[in-house]
C-alpha cells in the first residue's frame, strides 16, 4: 500500500515542512504528476499554478513536473511512471466530480494499492 499525504491551506512558507516531507519520501528522479483541477482557471490559470508548484518542488530536488488537466482514458501504466501525484487546492467537490466522472478514481485506487504516493 502506498501513502496518502494530506495538507491544506496556507502559503508556500507555511507548507514548507509538508513539501520537504513529501519530497524526502519519493524518488526525485521520476517525474511528479500535478493535477490542478480543484482550482478555478478563471482565478489562476493552470499554467500559472504549475509554475508555482515547480517553484516549490524543484528547489527540493524534483527534476520534472507534468501537469494533466484531462483525466479521461488515463491508465495505471501512465500513473506508474510518476513518483507521486499532487492535487492543488481549490474546490474539493469540483475535483471529486472530475475524478469520478472520468473514472480516474479507480485508477487512483490501483496506483495507491501498488505503492504510489498521493
């Protein structure tokens, strides 16, 4: 079984220790999957969001961050190439709706059971 690490709210500085803990627990040479779908792209674009996450994770040793904004037809094989999956803050119900309607919830469960970190 993998790891589910939850953290919420606050600034990058307030979450610094949580990010350090997360990065210490993964393989930094494998890419990170970033999913910004809880956020409102009208408030902050997805590209701005991924740049923000990169600015936090890259100084900690993460070499690559990949962003997905479409969860449809994703596979467990695709997920297994990532060291962890990072969901951004925002509306939990919006995110849950995207995950369930795409069938990504089943893939996430398989990823977690196979040792993945979310």
